[in-house]
């Protein structure tokens, strides 16, 4: 087994490093996003938390149903036009729905009504999708989790988890009562509650055999039920017709090498963890002989990948770190989960489109969906799909060429993104996402995220397509300059240059801006946070990222200091221009400062820049870039989704920007709006993200912009990197001279 794992990791190193997309190969594209807030019942405020956890599609593929735990109900979405989903209503239950599936024109949902961990209870409800009429309610004798309907519509399988209390004895098993499997017959399409069969799962696993906790179920065309016992690291097969266990085996373990195990705010991929229990969550049959598990893990494991088994328990394929590495290459790796379960593959869907079977693997914490082709042997990676925050499940509609994901995280309390149902469509076009990704170096991905500043290489003759970016303080232990090849599709991060101070990674930096110094090195702008010991300052580095000069903000600026400081930096000869994100103490309403520093004389000055008024939240600056006699500035609000109104590029003519000494009256410059970023931020079919933060213009006049994904922390992790275009053509900023 150890030899097989080593071989798989060798194959991984090769497969990740090569291109996997052919321009004419089928791929999936996100076409719309439906916020669950649009389905909140009328008697509740739209600010109420909602969620989309488990999702299923009607047989005709025109309607979606999803479980919503916070609202204790089921939401219904009309996707007759999948590019414009419409809320179709909400059904409230007297407990928490844990899962859902469809049979005919009805849906069945498991409802948890447990009073406590030691007194679990729940029932299975059946409703008509269109009329919402109640058809049946069956007691399940415990707390339910996953639900699956047999392909012939003959019965429903329900995993009765009777989950443990994670706060009791550190969550260690056993904790009673034990879970089981419930098999509920369907008679003429309606639940037959009088003939429910309970299948015991005790005495099977090596781990806590007297306390099985069934997690997920799926049924093949033979009526065989596969059940994952996640906490027990075990898999059970049940004859769904006879109600008998026909096989069971351990889910096994995996050795992980070159894995990120520390939550130190750096992406290292240098750790080793041996014999990691798979502890599978979701499971799906690939055919009548094989099934695939998503190995999310719980309290003792989680191998961060997916595995294909046969019915005897033989491992036919182990993904190892393939999926997690691909998540990292796309900038979606959730650093704050390194010490636990990494990218957390949790949900699965399997479906056949146009004769080709696909496996969809959902990264709960990376907020992305991995798409693989099932070849009968090792799956072939196809693409990553951008998703909402924490995709929990998916529903395939092959007859319509559609896929839907349910994204459960609702950040309404933090002013963030809502939970979403997202729609995808298969086509013969090349994948549209990611728009930027890193490469493998020495068998490991270049980890990246939270890109917050951008500049083009001024050496046009040799590096016309080379850009440089920096990350912000989310990766406080790993401040970096990234080298980007903008000529590739997607753009490629080809190198990471660590920012060093006296031979060690620089500390107490919040890098938000980067420009070149004219000598082969860089000037970096750090946004201060004096309450956390981060200075408002500029840093000059050599070409290798070593800090060779530090320039602190002068006393006149610090006298009016606020938290939100330097967000961008650009150079015009010996002058550095710094964009201050938001108003400081001496700034009139709806103005911010553009500060100038002369690197030869050490003199400081500033002008004021007029921002648009904010309808909600605030409007400030994110970037500043000099080109051909003008300063180009990103001005944005801090709003997302439909509330986002100001995401624009403006221009200030340099000749009109005459800085005055700090501490006195400052002139206000005139701005001209030259570009609206909102269409670009909507082009991927999701919701508008708030942080467009990087902008660069090459010497030949092409312009690129990039968004900050907040290190995938309470964020979808999506990073957009694109060339500015008008009417389908790349804008030529060389022709936009004042």
C-alpha cells in the first residue's frame, strides 16, 4: 500500500505541472447566482440568516429545492431560465432540514427535531414540489443526516447519525445512542411510513464499533446503499431491498507529504503527516461497482482528497494532494484551515453529460468545485469552478446541460456575501476560470492570495508581459512579490520573491502597493495599523526582495493619521505618489489624499482627491498608477453583490496635480472617470466582489486589473485578473494621453 501511495504522488507531481485543458474540450461555465436572501419568507426581514446546504433538482430540471437550516425550511427556485433563477417560495418546518432529494414531482427532506444529543429525534417529510402539499411524514427514530432516493423510486435511504457532542470529552467516541440506517419504502410514489426498516450499523467498525455515526448515503441502480461512517472511518454496503449489510470495510489512511499543516499566515506546503485517516463525508456511486468518497475528515483525520473504491473495499484510485494543490494553484487554499483539514473536500456529485461521466468535488473551505472526468482508471482533471462561500452540495441536470451548487455560508452579520445557489452550463468553450494561477516549483505549488497591488515591468523590450504583485497582511508571515506572466491564459504566477529584512521574512508589513524604483528593485507601500504595531511607511527593496531603505510617514501626516492608509504607490521620475485609502482626520467629507514623496530631496506634499459619495458604507481608493502624464486611480466602494455601485478607474492629469506642503491647505484635483469595472466583475456569473485593488499599465499601453480575495477568509476566494477592454478590444492606454 505504501508503494502504491508513493507512485500516486509521483504521478501527481507530473499531472499538476502540465496543462490539462484543450481549447475544444467540454467544460463548465458559471452563468448565474441566486441569493438565498431572495427566498426569505415575507414575514421575516431580509437580514435574517439563510443558507443553501443540500440541493436537488426536479426530474425535468426546471426546479431546484434546497435545505435551509437557519430558516428551518426548504427553498424552491425556478430555473426555467437558468441565467435568471427566480425564487419560487419557501416551506417552513418544525425542525432543521438536514438533507433533501427528489422523487417524481415531489421532494423528501429529513428534519432534525432532537431535544439534545442524548435524545435525538427526527422525521422524513414528503411534499409536492409545485403545490407544496404535504403527502407523508415518517418518524425516523433518531437524528437524520443524508437522504437518497433509489433510482427506480422504490425506497428512500436515510443516514440516522445521532451525532456526537463535540464539546463533550473533546468529541471522542463513543457517545450514545448509536446511529443506524433507515429504509423507507415508496408505494405509488408516496412514503410508506408503516414499513420502515432500521438497519443496525453497530459491531462493524474498528473505531467505536458500538457507536456508529452514519454520515452520507447513496444508492446504485441495483438498490445497494453505500453508507459512510465518517467518525468511525468506515464504509458499509447495504442491500436496500432486503435491509441487510452485505459488506463493510475501513476507509483506510493516506500519507501526506509536502502539505501545509501550520496556520502561520504563510503558504509553505512543507509538512508531512503519515497515516491520515480518510474519514469520508459525501459518497457517490460511479456505477454499480465503484463509488467515490470526499475525504473531508472530522476529529482525527481528513486526507484532503477523494478516493475511488470498489465494492470489496479495494482502493482503485487515491487523489492524494492533487485536488488540494489545484485549489492552491488557483489561489483558493484556505490557510486558516491548514492545521485541520485544508481545503476540506466535503460534497460530491457524479453525472454523465454527452456520454462522459464527471466527478464534481466540492472544497468547503476553498469555496471551489473541482471537475474530473471519470476514465474508469485515474480520473482526468478538467477544471476548477468558482463557487459561493462553502459549497456543500451540487445537483446535476445532464438533460439540460446544467449543474447547480448550494453554497451554505451566509455572512450577513459581518456585512459580507449571502449564501447562494449558483448555476453552471456545459459548453465547448475553454474554461473561463481561473483567470490567474500559479505554477508548480519543486513538486509544490506557489501559494498565493490576497493580491493587493500591481505594477508592470518598465523594461518593455524584454518583459512586455511581466507584471509584479504583492500580497497584504493576511499572509503576515510571508510578505511577497509575485512575478506574473500576463501573456498566458490564464495568467501565470511564475515566481514568488520573499520580502526580506536582514535575511529574515519582513514583519509588521501590510503591503498594499508596489512600483518599480528605476534601478531594478521596487518601492512598496505598507498600510499602517498603529494599534497593532504596523507602521505607515514606504520600503525600497532590491530585485531579490531585500529591504534596503525605509521611509516612514512624516510627523505632519501622522498627526492626522487614521487606520486606512497607503493603498497604492506609483513613481514619476524621482517622485512617488501614494494613494491614501480613506479620509484622515483633516480631510473634508468625500475627499482623500494623494501624497507625494521626492526620493531625492525627501520632501513631502499632497493634494486632495474627490471621491463619489457612498450610498452605503464608504468609498475610497485602492490603487494609483502613473502613465503618460496622468495618474490612474481605482476608486471603489466597500459593497458587494447588488449593493456594489462604485468600482471605477479615474484619471487625474499630472500637470494639474500640484502638491502643497503637508499641514496646510491642500488643493483638490479634478478627476475623470475612464472605466467602469462592474461589467468585468459580473462577467463570471457570480456576485460582485468588493475589493478590486490592483491596476497596471504596460509600456505599450495595455492595462490589467486584479482583485483581492482576502486570503479565502470569509470570502469566496475568487480572484479576477483581466485586461481592460472596450467593445471586445483591449484598451490602448498609449492613445489616452492627456
